[in-house]
C-alpha cells in the first residue's frame, strides 16, 4: 500500500469532533485535542501552508490545552 493510500485510509477513520492525540515536537510528548476537519484542499494555518488532496488528505486538529490548530498526516493522529 502506497503512503498516499495509507493516508487516505487513515483519514476515512477520522471525523470532526473525534478526540485524538498526536506526537508533539516539544520533549517528545503527546498532545490531545479534537479533529476540526479532514482537509482535502491546500490550506494555511497560521503562517504554514499545507498541500492536501482527496488522494492525500491531511487532518486539522485543535489542541485541548492551548487551543491552537495544527495540520498533520492522518497516520500521525490517533483516536483516544
């Protein structure tokens, strides 16, 4: 299975409002929050631009601690 196929399959399991966690770059920890949307078109969050398509979607999440939004690959986000 190609990386794009893995991303697409993982994205199909996620829906807005799902409680999830993902790896945080600070101290190698985990961050929890919820799925805002599954992104299938190019998008910008803050000053960061993300490329996304139907075949290679991304997941926009919102941290429950900071309230900040981020975009991740679907395989990096896990339901809790």
